C-alpha cells in the first residue's frame, strides 16, 4: 500500500477526478473529505464488507422447490 | 417510441436456460456489493407460481450470481426506505412523484438449509426504476437495519 504523509487541509489526487482531503485531525480520529464523480461509490469499508459478505452468502439461491414451499408458507401467514 | 421488446435466452440459476423479455433487463451501473463487474441482471418472477412473494434477480452474463428478492413491506410494514437522495438520483428517481410512480423497493433474502432461519438484508436494499430499467444496491442510513433480519420473526412483530 502506498503511504503518503499529509497535514490537515492537504489533499491527495487519485487520477484526475478523485480528491481525498484531510479536513480535520482530532486525537485518534481523522475527518476526510472526498470529491469523486457520482458514479464512484464511496463507503466506509466495514459497511462495504458487511454488505459484500451478505451478498456472497445470498448469491447461491436454493432450488425452486424449496422456494415454492417457503412462498406457500408465506402466503398462509399473510 | 418504437417497441424494441425482444426475447433473449439466458442461463438462469433457478430455471436453467430460459427465454426472457428484454424489458425484464435491469442495468446496475455499479453492480452489486462484491459483484461490481456484473451490470446486467434480469428480474424474473417465479415460474408457475405467480403469487410467490419472491422474485429472482438473475445475472445476465452467467448463472452465478443470482439473488432472491422480496418486497420488504410484505414482512415488515414499518420498513422505512432511508437512503441518500444521491443514490436515488443515480437510477433517475429525482422527485417524490418519480418514486411513487417508478421506484420498486426490494431486499435480498438468504435462505439457509433450515428455512425458518431465512433472513433479509435491510441494510443494502435493491432499488429499481421500473421505467428506466435501472437499478442500484443502496445503503440504508437507518442504523437499526442490518444484513440479517429474520423474516419469520419480523412477521410476528408486524
């Protein structure tokens, strides 16, 4: 991983359209401002990982018969 | 507008090779979390089981991945869609009117061996603009929502 030292209010450019700015540093917390094109997703990594893990788990769907069974159970509960 | 509806054959996880209509095609510009390289999905209803609460979101390029979707309001009537307006704008939902007319809200379901343990991911809802056929997996800003809400339990609470 590339490591760069920055001070408060200094920035890093990634390519020509993503800017990462150190907005504030207090104790062990850093406030970071991000300017990026709209089509670039920006997420806290722990949230990203959480949804990614859930998606991977959900991405192999069970067989149809089972889904039919569950669907029927659902209808009865409505 | 010219009707450009056509059918294509895709290889689906639930139904094998099937013919789907191009108007079932939904473009996810950003892909889904962890599956960013897949942008084309097909929204499939349950064959021969039209009343099923579930829908399939099938990758258009390959059998894997596919997801089971459900309308969250079917098991959690107090579900609140709380996402940043920017995410809605990405799929062309700019006004409340747009949302009312064109926004479909789904969550992804995980069904384990023991189906009573099936869960829904309320943290990353799947939003679709049914007019533009564009979709996004958004991030819920509601801190109470996680990735594993037990659906049966939620139904008891409703």
